[in-house]
C-alpha cells in the first residue's frame, strides 16, 4: 500500500528502528515466528500468528496508520518456494 508522506525506504527504516529499540527486547524469545505489525507514526503494534489479524487490530485503533510488518526472529516475513532464514543472534 503506497503512503503519501513516506517512501517505502522510510517506512522500512522507521519500522525497523521501532522494532529494534522498543519491541524486540520484549518479544523475541517467546514470540519467534509470529508477525509484528507496527504503526510507524505512533509506535503502536500488534503481534499475532497471522499477519492479517495483527494488521486488523492496529487499523482498528488507528484506521490511517502507516504500517510496517515483520516476522519475529526471521530475516523476512515470507518465503516463496524456499524456506525462511532465522536471524543470527
């Protein structure tokens, strides 16, 4: 989804920064493999086994949220014809 005020690079950069600074210390160990969806403007986030449910919960709180999503403990959220690579600790 394109955002008027942000480039894709800005969304990624802000989302990664929020995750690294505020969220990762709280969720990494117990939520590996779950999806995190972050509103990059407010810092609100949701975690769920399904990315759509996490997205819906964030949008319920802030319908115009600028979203960034990732999978806890993995370099990418999805895999096409391969397998997911776990992040190195």
